[in-house]
């Protein structure tokens, strides 16, 4: 298969997953960290996100939202890590998972 640099759509997906991993770890799963283990930059990043985007799921989350946060950690994060390698290697199996993104 051709290099990932020659596959424009794959570059977009690759960048999405590379960017999304720190977002999952430092913004989305913030409530799962014990308060004493949250570094200041995570507080600052989360406050920036809330102030900039006014995301109601972060300001007043519905009851089901914690389930979604766990879903991000247990499904989306491992899938994102796997997807980066799959995109670079040009794996066909990846394209069954990409329509959801």
C-alpha cells in the first residue's frame, strides 16, 4: 500500500486520532481522575474548553454523562491508539470503524 502521506483522507483521520488522544486523556476523562492527581494544566485546559465552547455537558452534565466518559476511556481511547497504527500500516479492517467518526 502507498505511504500514508500519499493518502489524503487517511492523513485527516490520522490527525483526528492523534489530536483526540490527549483530548480524551486531559479533557473528557477529567472527572475520573482523583482530585489530588489532577495537575493544574488539566484544570486550565478544561476551563479553557468550557469558557470557549460553553459545552453544557461539562457545565451541567446529565445523569448518563459519566457512562459516556467511561465509554471514552474504555472504548474510544484504545480504538484511537489502535487506529493510528492501522492508518499508518494501511489496514483495510480500519474502514469498518471509521464511518462513526
